[in-house]
């Protein structure tokens, strides 16, 4: 764990393989640092209050999959993606933060 701007502990985990996240991991950040290829993170069923962060640490695709037929809304438009469609990033330093608010 590390401290960000004196705001307290931040849990960051580097992944080199796909991972299915749990509700208990809400509030954590995940990177693809050390990955040699695409890493996909599968989210649990959306429940109000769950939130996760993702950061590209190596120039490989980091994809975030909603659970089943759920959707992820784009921050620029608010328009939901197609059911079950992931969002992704692949440039070092790009970040995705997902939160279930409603």
C-alpha cells in the first residue's frame, strides 16, 4: 500500500493475468504492470457503492468487462455501452475509474 497526497492508504495490485474482481475488492486499484499481453478484469455484479480503479503500467491492452449483460456508461456522453461490452486503455499512464452510483 502507498499514500497518495496524504489522503491515506491506497491498495494497488499489479496483474500479469486476467482477474475476476470481487465486491470485497471495492476501492482498490489495479495495473497491468509486468503483463506481456492483454489483461481483462471482470467486474462483479454492479451494486451501488462499488468502485474500482485501473491504470496502464505497460503498453498492453487493459480491459474492464462488466458482469454478464450489464453496461458501462462513457463519461463523455453518459451513453451506456452495449450489454457486456468492455472498456479498455493501452497507453502507459491512461486510467479507468469505475463506480456504481445508481
